[in-house]
C-alpha cells in the first residue's frame, strides 16, 4: 500500500485526513498545531515531528494549507526529502501561476504535482462528498483517483497544471457574490417585516434559489447546522474568502476579463475583514447589513 503524508490539518484537512484513515489508508500527518495532530493520531494516524519527517517515506504527499506562500514554502522545505516518483497533490486554493511554477520545479526532481482544490465546505469534507477540480496529467490523476474518491464524490479533470485552480477561483468568485447577494436579500426582507426562515423557504422554491441560501444559510437560526447558527465559527473563514476574491481579481486582470460583481464582492469582504471579522465564517457577511 502506498504511504501517504498529509500536511495541513485545519478546518478542511482534518476531516479529509480522517476519511482517508476510515478507508484504511496508511497516513502520516503533520500540522503546526499539536492538538490537530492529536485528533488524527486518535484515529490511527502516525504523527510526525516536522513536515520533512512526515514525507521521508511517503509515496504520495497531500497538502491542505491556507494560501500560496504556505504551499510554496512547504514544498521548498520538503523537496530535498521527496524521493523520485513521489506524487504531490495540493488541495489548497492558490493561484494557478504558483502551482504551475511549483509543478515545474518538482518535476525537475522527478516529483509530479497535481493541483486539486476542493468545493463542498467543511460539511462536505466531513461527509466525504467534496468536489475535486484537478489540474495535471491524466496519468497522475489516475494514481490520485482512489485517494480523491475516498474524500469526495466528484473528481473533475479541469486540464493541465493550474487548470484546477483556475476553475476553483471562478467557482469561489461566484460563491462570494452569491453569499453577499443572499445576505443582502435576507436583510431587505427582514427590514420589511418578513421572517428570515419563511423568506428563505420562499426563495429556495423560487428563482433566487442558490447554494448559499439552501445549504449554508447566513441568517442565524434558519439552518441548524450552518456556521451562522454557531456564531459563525468553524467553516470557511472570511479572510480565506477575501484571499480567493483577490485571486479572482488578479486572474481577471491577467486575462483582461471584466468582473465587476467580483470586484464588488471583494470590496465587501475587504471591509468585513478590516472590521475584525477575518476569523469568522464567510457567511458572517450577513452582519455587514445590520
Ligand atoms: P485552516 O486555516 O482551518 O487550516 C490550515 C491548516 O494549515 C492549519 O491547521 C494550520 O496550522 C496549518 N498550517 C499552516 N502552515 C503550515 C505549515 N507550514 N506546515 C503545516 N501545517 C501548516 O484553513 P482551511 O479552512 O482548512 O482551508 C485550507 C485551504 O482550503 C485554503 O486554501 C482554503 O481556501 C481552502 N478551502 C477551504 C474551505 C472551507 O470551507 N474551509 C472550502 C474549500 C477550500
């Protein structure tokens, strides 16, 4: 059985790694947080003292880190310890240019890199129902497929290296716009005397229906399991949504694409994070309308 090293056990990485363990994969884990490693060790993972130690005997490396600079510094750090023939799968959301550059540098050492960012949120990570958007070769994806299927229910080959990140950034720009739009509509309804649960139900059966409204409702109490109903804790941090909207803005500039709604969503989340809400789930943009 191939040995897996999993680096980055946060809101997403921890439940993803737990699913791999449940499916019987041989996992060594590393995170800067010792308590995150303890949780996985209790499920049967081996804990490593450093990222370099985690990958020392690995055939496949999985990473789930916040942003491009974390991913870049991780792979620069572990590269000397990776044996030729290792497959690296980065599930973090980062820019396509960094992914492509890293893929080239790793390839010079005989290490293949797939970009495989995910959609589905922490609930999808826990349930093993994530969507993976993969960039890289079909050959490398075939090797990764059993792992990805253990953590998700849909695996798409978006294209060459970086294509998974390009797809993810389009998706998350739309998600940021949809979440802000949903919060705005709910706030308007409540100001007009409507019950947010009744309004949510009406819109979910009408043409305004969308994922933010139906699966991740931003109004506290409307949906028992959404981050809004636990004071916007856990989930997908506003600072990470701001990062993704920044990636969308940069990619639009580079491609000369016109993304005015993406720019508006960026401005809303920029203010929201500047107001001290960076660590709250991104559906807390609802509070911007208070
Ligand atoms: P998080 O901040 O909860 O977790 C990141 C983890 O990485 C933390 O546990 C941190 O300690 C660890 N870490 C950072 N630097 C490290 C290093 N050098 N070595 C080892 N560990 C290190 O973030 P998250 O919500 O799990 O998101 C991870 C990625 O997934 C981000 O790129 C995010 O945009 C993306 N994403 C998140 C969600 C979501 O709903 N949370 C959904 C889809 C995609």
